[in-house]
C-alpha cells in the first residue's frame, strides 16, 4: 500500500496556471478497500480551485483519497493517465471519435468567452447536446486528442472536456452451452402467476434504446408506441418537438424518422419486453400489452454509436417524458470496455437527467465474465440512482458463464442464456440469443408491468421493489447486490414505497464552518442522490446512497457575515446557514 501511495505522490505534479514551471507539493493520501461503486469521476483532469478539497482516486480494487488545501490558481494533471493507463492507450481512434471532443463550460460562463476559447484552440462547435450544457466540437487537424484536452484545461481550469466515446452492442455468445430453446425465462421469473394479477397496459411506454426494431413484425406491431401528436408522412413537425414524423421513435444513428432494425438485436430485446400476448401468433413477452418506443442508435454492424448519439437519444426520451408521454422505463442492452473504457461524464449526465425526469434506466451488466467491482462495465457500472444493472442467469438459475457480476455494481439477475424471442429477418421470425442483453429486457418488462399494475410507484420504488422481491438463491448471494433472480409475481404483490425522512431539513453553523451530519431513513434499496447547490458546501459521503444512511457535509469558512446554501437529498432541500450567531 505504501509503495502505491509513494508512486502516486511521485506522479502528481502541481502546475501553476500563471507560470510554466512545475513545483512539487507534499500530498498525503489515505487508502481503503472499495466498498461501493467508486470510480474516477473527475473531469478528465481533476480541477482544484483553492480551499479544502476531498479527492478520491481509484486504482484497480483500491480507492485513494485525500483531503487537502491547495492555493487558488493551481490544478492537478497526470493522475488520470496514471490511474487509467488503458483508457487512452494506443487504440484511441477505436474507442473515441477521431478529432472530436465533448466540452462543457461552467454555469455562468459567457457565450462569447466560450466561443473565444474554441477559436483560440482551433476548435469548432458542431452540435449542442440538448439542455445538458455539453457541446460536441471538432478539433484542429493534426492536433493530438489528449493534447487538445490538456490545452482546454490549461486555458480554462473550470471547463469539463472529454473524448466522444464509441459505444457498441454487447457481443452475444454463440457457444453451444449458451443455447437453450424456449421461453423458460418467463416461468423462472414467475410471469404466469403475475399474469393472474396483471398483463400490462397500453398507457405504459418503454423506450428500447438499441438497434431499432422490425416495425412490421407480427408480434410487435400492435405494441409499438405511436406518437399521437404527429401525422405520419406529411413531412411536418406537427408536435413541434424538433423531430419530423417521429411516429414510433427516432433513429439517432442516421438522424432520421425510420428506426427500422438493420441488425436484429433490438427486435429480439423488444420481443422479450413486449411481444403481444394472447393474440394467437408467435410468442409472448413479459408484457402482453405495452407500448415500445423505438430508439435506434446502431447501424447494421452494431458497432459505431458514440457518446453524442447516446446523449441525443437520452435527451429525446427525457423530452418526450416531460411532454407527457408516460415513459416509465428505458432498456439499454449495450456497453463495454472496448467502447467506453473511460468514465464518460457527458453520457452519465444525460442518464442522470433522464432518471431525474422519472425514468428507470435498466442496463445489461456485460458479457465479459468479470467482477465489475474491479473492472467496471459502463454505462451499467455508473453509480446512478436511476440505473438498475442486470446479470444473466441460466435455466437452472446459475450464473451464465459470460455474465458480469458484482455485489455492489450489479443489482439482480434475470434469464439471459438461450432466450427465445422475435427476430428481424421476417415478419414472423423467431430465434434464440444469449447475453446480459437478453436478461435486461426481462427486468425492463417487469418494471413496465409493475408500473401498469401500480401507477403511483416512483422509479425509485420500482427499482427497490424488483430488488427486494427477488428469489434469494445461493448461486447469487455473492454475485449481485440483491442476492437473487427476478421474481415478477412477488414484485406485484409486495411493493416497496420509497420515502426519505431527514433528521433535519435545516442546520445553522458559525462562520468558521465545520462538519454537518444528517441521518436519512429510507426502506432497503431505495437509492437517492445527494447534491450540493453551493460551492462552499462539500458532500463528503458518496453522491449516491441507499436505504438508511448518514450524510456528511463540510462547510468552509464564511468570509462574510451570513449566507445560506442548499443540499438536496433525492430532490428534498436541506438549508445550510452560516452566521455569527450560529450554534455549532
């Protein structure tokens, strides 16, 4: 451990923004084993503006943390490349879009200042990524990607900048032992018993973010979402949402209104979520009745979606949710190190914004057969309260050999080996596929059925319910957070209603500041975010917590007489006030 710390101390160099000569500064680190999802979440390079700062870095299975005081005008470089050497390795152009960056300026920055910085560095803005504040820019020809990031950071330490990552579909294993014909998964998750209670609703929408779907398939066509405010084929944006003739969703790979499947993956996942039931043809999905919004992000090869495309897809789903479409769930069967080895803050921001809008985001845990506590598999490994990350089980409830696992970063298991569903080759095509890609739509379908049966449940409540009602199985006790495999009938009959009780909604401190501790009482697996709206209030505990927990805050010295700030717990405010008459 000491050797690791000493090595890091040698690697970290503090540079003065004004000057050009690096000077060494003593930095102390404390180390601990990872006990939660704790990945490098800084902005490419950690930015330090002065004052006390709690810094956390991850190296393999270790998290390195420090609380330090750095003079204003200094920033750190070198740590990101030291800790994640493979994130920006020799195959950059396979992992990132060549000559593109995603850039976000600090809130309050002027448009003129942003444009001036882009111009000075030879960059050009080609796209504003919705309301997220992120921009997609092209960099000057011949400029190395990492050098461009460094120049942005040197020019404006407050800027967030990162590559435009590639994302690809999860590979589906075709080994014989993964093939198990039939719809065994429905019985394993107790869907037949659940159907005695509910079979779904046409008022519930699931956004299937994938390769698209065969829109004319006999078992899917009746369950496709149709935009009620759009007139098909008239070439007019009837609902004024910025998308012309988006009747069933949108193709964000080719930026058009035809999300037809050219690959097959999305048609298969769509069938598991909601192939029409009791219609006399083909198969049945987890929901007999549901509406599938088709969001296409891949070409026929399924290998070239980018961060920007994903962000645009998430932004569309969020926009439609806020416009009144009852989107309760998104299904996301993609990810992986080859596409997103680094922590993609821009994409995470968009996922979090979608979650804040009330959408539960179900992700596939990945097909690498690895422990994601030590080898994260993004996007599923992001520590976001709206993400429900799914491992794959077999017909005998053991872990599929290809499935990733993790007792913190993976939430539950669902059938994913040899799953039979709709295929895209013809309007009556069916076949088997395997992967966590097939497990995730079982859970997405279950979430939609639960939302149809109990519309008042929040997305947090649906997530907690699905986790708290799994079948506890020995094979999964040390594999996933919930310790079991999805049980839909149990979920319908035993809902968890998430509520968050705070020990205090306001605190008062003297101007010297100090530590604040707030107790949160919540049911098991009810996840919540903790966000500070004020720069002088730092959240020392994780940004995402679950169930009963204690939040720790640090309040800096107040240079004035009185000030107030806010920390939000699952959106609920805690008011922090500093004054000379405060009680400490």
